[in-house]
C-alpha cells in the first residue's frame, strides 16, 4: 500500500510519479527511468549540468529508498518534525546514508514576516510541501513578501531558501527558481550613494535613510540577471539574504 505522508508526497515528483503507486514494481520502474535521465555521466561535457544532475541523482536515490520503505510500512501522519525541529541537524538524521552535510542556518533577527526552519507557520509549511523538495533538500528560511499573515495563510509573494535552491514567487504569480550551483554575481547596491554629495542629501538625508535604499541584484553564473529585489523586503532582510547567498555560492563552487 502506497504511503501518502508528507515525505512521500515530496518524493513522488522526484521520480516523476503523478499518483500514489499501487505496487513496488511501479516505484522500481519510475526509479529506473529517473536514474537513467539524471545520471551524471550523461553530462560529463557540461560541468554546470553535471552538478545539477549529481544533486538530482542524490535526491532520486533518497526518494527511491524512502518510498520503498514507506510502501512496506505506510506512515499514517504527516511528519511535522521534519520542518519544526528545533535542532536543525535532526532534519538530516534520516538521510545519513547519503552523507548529506548539515544544512546551513539563517537568522533574520526580529525582522517581521521572516521565518527560520524551527518556526515555520502552517501556511509556510504548506508552501514547502507544494514545492516538492527532494529527499536531500531541506528548507532553511522563508520571507513573506505579501505583508501580514495568519498562521494558516498562504502568502501570494514569498522567498523560500533551501540548502540547494532559491525560490521566489513574484506578483506575476510565477515561481522563479535558481540552483546555488548556478549563482553568479550577487550585488547589494546603495541606490542613494550617488546623492551623498548633493546639497539636498545633506539637508534631507535623514529622510532618505528612512526609505528603502538598497537593491539586491542576483545574477546567474552565465552573467544574465535572475532577479532584482528593490522595494521588498526591508534592507536588513536583503542584507541577510545577500550574506546567505554568498555563503551558498562559495560552498557550491568548491
């Protein structure tokens, strides 16, 4: 009997399974197809694509193993601990066989509408489940770009940071996704820097300082622009995201 716990629901898309499988044979078939498609050796002449394939291949292995295990012993309840654990290391305990490194941490201080892994509200958890993260991928931080929200609300605009990818849903309702291995230049730009020498700035600089003055520009590794955050979120949150992305890019490029 197929398991439909939160973990398995996240694994189905990794193996290209649309509906809960009726037999383990269906899981084996889906695994063979996915493994063949994403085997790193297929991309030995494309380093960037190979890095992506290696990550995807790891997720395929995790998904296959856990789907088979849960098929024999279906989980009856959602595994809330996966996203609410106060010890972030616990998130990876079930994946030690994959030698996954402990996920990174992110701290937003007292910034409003920002959440770390130990404090995701119900609405945020529902978005994470819908994002179909792979078995070796863990959510790290979430920024609500839509303003105030209740525990069960689903933000229309948001940033989701995992240990492998950057998700951003904008006002066009499109979800933009970028792998950290494909991160290029990240710039934290002071929009008012050129005005500092002007008389108007010296007279009214205190007003400018109350406005959002920084833009966070994120480029892909090939030099094209991925996204530019200007008005939202707040500058201090942009700075936290900037530092986090710099860290993840450095680790991904090793």
